[in-house]
């Protein structure tokens, strides 16, 4: 049954159904689908913000989304390296550990 639920519905739909609905319809529907930026560009921007703001809970899902949007493993590593100088070494170090974990998992269809 959880396979039919969106990631937002799975994560917090039982606690905050309106937030899950807004995430699905507005954030991942309207905002992510605007044509002015590609999904790939939006993924890189989002990863940079999440790493810089130390939003570690959201990072795994957005790493997977970035890969789905065409960001390569090498580009992920380069982004983290670049961010180390702007967001701080601890933030980059933590992002590397999370990326290692996500990248070691089997790709889901």
C-alpha cells in the first residue's frame, strides 16, 4: 500500500496531511515543474541549500532525485567539495557521509 503513496505522504502524511498535500501539489508539482530551470539545475540548487543549511533529513531523498535528474556521482562530489568552502567543512563532511550511504544502496526502479 505504501508504494502508491508519495514520499511526502509516506514521511508525514499521517501527521500533517495538508503539508503532504502542499508538498505534492505545490512544491513538487508546480515549483519543480516550472520550465525556467531544468530538474537537473533545481536538484543542484536544492542540494546546495540543504547542505549549506545542514538539512540532513531531506538530503538522501534529494540526492536520489538529483541522480534521477541527471546529476552524476562525480558532480555530486564536486558540488560538495565546492560547498566546503562556502558552507563549511563540517557540512561538507556530513554530506559526504550521507552521499556515501545513498550511493551504496541499490538503485530502485
